[in-house]
């Protein structure tokens, strides 16, 4: 056999061996599905890369709503109703639901977990589309475009909320 044929046979054998080994690894319980299991090596990296690749041009989106307390209060009402159970409210401990999730949802009003430095278009994308395999649902069919932008405005300005907005989040 020529060298080229041996090379092709080697490539095919390698692909079959990796595919078969991967199949056996998964079917024999090599990928833990419980939320209490530690992440696999590179799991966070691969998930982060896939998520960032999904954003497309979302970073360039700008909130069409006028900034101000009225939009922030409306966002606080939507956030409290739809988001707080997982992402928490200012000064409250994480809920039992959020503590049992994997990955853990960020507590968006805790100083070290705020997303105030994310482009508002990225936050809007996450609210609109959700994040697969994370527990983050899509709100595209349950909140209007304006409501999703109101929540986005609130979250991207979480470090600048007024007392009235803080009250609306916690009552």
C-alpha cells in the first residue's frame, strides 16, 4: 500500500476511535448530568466560547427607550416578577432555586456579579434568547420588546438605581 493510503487509513481509524471512545464515555456515565457535579474540564471555556459566538452583532444594539426612572421602575416590576427568583434582589440572599442550579445564576445586584460593564445589546440578547443548558429562559414570547429593554436598562444600570427603584425591587 502506498503511503497516502496508509495515511488515509490512519486518519479514518483515528476518527472512528475518537468517535467510539467519546460515545462510550458518554453512555457509560462519563458526563455527570446532576447539577451538584463539578464541571468537566474545559466545560466553562467551551460554553463561554459558544455563547460569545452566538451574540453576533448584539453588542451594537442600543436601548431605544429614554433613560430615566419611569423605565427603570417598569424594568424593576418585570425583573421582580420574572427574574428575581433566580437572579435575586438587592440585599437578599440567593433563593433555594438559584442555589440548586448549574451553573449558578449571577446575583445581578451583588457588587461582584453585576453585568453593568456588559454592552446593553448583549444583556438584551440574553433576556430575549435565553442561554441554552443554563436555566436562563428566553423571554421573547413572554415579554414585549419594550419590557425586555426595560429589564435590560435596569440590569445594566444596577449600580445606579434610585431609592424608588430599590424599593420597587424589594417589596
